[in-house]
């Protein structure tokens, strides 16, 4: 979840000749230092100016380092990454210009890639699963299928990488090729795909038997609310009796988008999310008047362990206000808000500046020893075998709930396939 963007010293030598022969104990890593730098004139211990220290170290490296150095830009980027890493907060991070542009494109609903959303977490083996290729885009045209497991990108293993790092490898310049090595059952396939500009599939919709509208929301970007509203209007014209909002695999997005979408289902004026600032001050965001869908129909929200951030705000608001039924498994557990701070060279930092509680005051953030997340009203697990066969027990349960509420009786037993 993130908010919108705000806009040469003297050296003395101590040569340790024959150290091992003299019986000296040498540390396991790196041995003993062979040169010691003299303390700079006027320097005092226990006093540190961060900027001056960084500049001193950088100049020392340029003057004395025997190996090759990266550019000033890259070394500064690495230094910033190290600084943020010391916070032990996986959500406070640095974005180089390429990464920042990529994030902006996603927020606006467009990017250059192959058109294949990925599952939010690697598998236990370290592979990354393709949720489903987008229709009429390069991945589907090249033969990529839902459920394929990516093991390599351009011949290099992705085991040990985060999903964000894998995405960065897959994306690139429009018209260039990328080769994905995918595992499909017992087969290993190398599939060449040509990157192109992709309009992010924010929603996927269909009308299910019994006049049940189905909306899969991929991300809470700037067009999410508009897309959901358009789908709802279309379903209403078709005589919709119930609605399924699928937030499985949705990693989150913009705070404002989460509040807007929640307002479609939560009665006006009811709390949607509580934002807690650095000093503990609280701001309650409420369901916006005049934005509620009419007519309202029975609602089921599908969630799982990769529903995060904005997905948890929406599902938490719906649960707290009894506006629908949550089905699936406990969500990821990310109750933190990041503010994106652009830097002068086109890079940016994402800094955790706030935490949030659900509208009912529940802290759903995960901590060490605490799972966190929004728990479903009805727990339904989805097994690996069901995923491979594209059988969706969670969607089946959602339909069962809505059929009981609407009185629809299917004529035959269902074997629902994942959309």
C-alpha cells in the first residue's frame, strides 16, 4: 500500500611479512590488514557527520582502491539501499529510475512487458507461478499458460529472487525478446516472447450461472474503481442477482483507490480504514457519500494469502460493516502505508510513514510471532493439485453461498474452473 507520489590521506605501512611463520593468529575472513590509515587532522572519535563520512569514504575509494569502481551513481544507489536495509522493513526501499518508472506505469494501468500477471510469492522451490496470461498479449500468443512455473529468465535461474526482481528481469524495452524457462507438469519449456506495451488488465469479468456477476481485480491502481463501476453497471443491465469480488493474488496499490472501492459496498459514513501517523495521531477514512452501488446485491469476496495491503483494507471494511461474506484463506497481513518520495535524478524512495487499522480498529499487520491478516468468514483451502487442474473450490463455495441467498438451484453438479 502506498500513497500517491509527492511530487587523499597520509598512510602508514605496517607490512606483516611471514605472519604465519611467526605463529600469529590470523582472522578467518580477510586476514590482518596490511595498511592502516592515519586519523585525519581534527577528527575526533565518537563524532559522526553522515554526509561528510560518506563523501570521505567515497573519495578514499577513488584515490586508494586497487580494484575497479562502479559509477558514483551506482555506488550512491547501493549506499542508499544499505541504509534502508538497516531498518529491517521490507517495504521501505529504494527504486532506481527504471524501477520508479515501472511502478508509475503500473499505477496508471500501463507498462512494457509480456502480459502475464505473477503470483505474489515464489513457490517453496523458489519458482514463480503465472496466474494467467492476458488475452491478445505476447505471453498468451507465445504459448504461456495459467499455472506455468517460471524457473529461469534468459537462461538465468530465478530461484532466490523476489517476485519484484523476477518482474524486473522480464520487463524491458518494447520490441525486445525475453526467454522464459517454464515448468509445466513434467515438461520444461523455453518460450521466447517479444515485449510490447501492455494495458494492465485491472479487472476481468463474466456472468456466472444464476445471474452471479464475477469481478477479478488485479490491483488497486488509478482506474480500479472506474473499471469495477463499469462492470457493475453492465451486470445490473443483465439482471445480476449476486456479486463475487475476487481479490486473490491482488498485492494492493493506492490508498485512495481502496477507499473508493470500499465505498461502493460499505454504507455511507461508515469507517473504512484508520490511518495511524508517526506520532500516533489517527485519521479515519469513511465510506464516501453518493458512491454506493444501487441496487445492492448479496456480495462474496474471495481472499487468500497473497491478498495484501489495499485488498485487506477493502475486505476488512466489508467484513467489519457486514457488507458481504469473505471466503478463502487468511490474507497476507500488511497493515503499513508507504509514501513515495521522488528524487532529483528520477529515482525514488518508498518509506513506511503510517500504519493502518481496519475500520473496526483491528491491526492486521504481521509481526514476528504474529500471523496477522484478515481472516475469512468461511475458510476454504485451495490445494496445489486443484490449482494445476484449474479447479476452484473457493469460487464454488462463493457460488453456493450466493445461490442459497438468491434461491437459484443449479441443474447439474458444478466443476468450476478457475477464471
